[in-house]
C-alpha cells in the first residue's frame, strides 16, 4: 500500500470461537473508514498483513483470522493485538490454472466463474492447484465445469 493510504488503528483481544478466531471491528473504526459495514480491507495484526472483507456475526462486524494466519503469527484467541485497517484498493488476485481457464472458455462457463465472489473463485482454484496428480487436477476441473453448467457455485 502507498504512503498515502489512510490506516485506522485500535487495540483489542483476538476472539476465539471453537477452532476459529476473529477480530471484532469497533463501530467507530468502521465509521472512520467511511466505507460501509463490508469494505474490502487491508488488515495488519501486530505487523502481519493480509486482505479480508468483514462479515457480521451476532450483530458484530468481524474479521476472520484463519488457521494459516494463526500459524504464521503464533497468535491465538485471547491474545492482545494491535490492529490497523485500511481500504484495499488493489483487486484481489486468484491464481488461475491455465487448463482451468481454457476449460471455462471452451465450455462457455467463463462468465459464470468470473461473476463468483473472490472467495468462491479461490475455493475452486485452490482445489485444482492443490491436486497432486494431473488426473486429479483434470477431474476437479471437470467437476467445477459441471457445477457451473448446472448453475451451482459450489
């Protein structure tokens, strides 16, 4: 992010919900960002940076803090944290396998895929990218195409 980016800071406690963790965003912080309740955000937690969109849980605006983020930072529920938020202006990128893009184009489902949320696009691409064999990769591509042809997202 550039030096011109407006960051808003606050201190809080990482919340735990079973195996999940999250960060409650105070209403005054959201008001200061002036971008509604669900803006695409750059998030810094104790210096660790990631991109996220808040959701509402039990009437509270929350950011998820995935198991991967917890592994990378050593943080867990109950830890005191310093949080900085800024509006994310760069588009979120998904690592698209070339064979998947070709299959989307040839099957006529590319527009359907492109209309999916970033999270759903990432879900499908991560499944395909995570395949250990070419056979598995191809099977997952075919399954995704069949879902899209049926009008299903997942």
